[in-house]
């Protein structure tokens, strides 16, 4: 059962970061574009701006950026600790 649990954890994280992160970014694009509204060719407003959707899109962009930055820092944590002595993840055990 240990192998099945390990495989399922790797598969879950792979789906979350491999397919889920671009999907969250795409949802952010949709929310941001719907939040800005659109104008007709003559300047009349076809759809009104929705500030809440725009802020939701920006929040999703920030979340994706945070995940990417955290992943890069996690991958380089040993080098950062060696060169600066700063442990960015003190709550997690070191190898």
C-alpha cells in the first residue's frame, strides 16, 4: 500500500501544478477580461465593467506568481542556505 500512496501523492501534485496552475492562470485571464468590460465600435458600452471580477483575476495572477516563486526558492533552498545562511523554510525539515 505504500507504493500506491506515494504514486497517488506524486500524481496529485503533478496534476495540481502541471495542469492546475495553467488552468488557474486561464481562469484569471477570463476573470480579468470580463472585469474590464468592452466598448462597441461607436464608443457605446456593450458590457459594463465588473471590478470584482477584475480583482479576482489579479488575485489569481498573484497566486500563480506566488506558487512559481515559492517553487523556485524551494528548489534552490540548499544553495541559499549555503551562501547566505538564511533558511527560507525553517518550519520544514532539512535533508
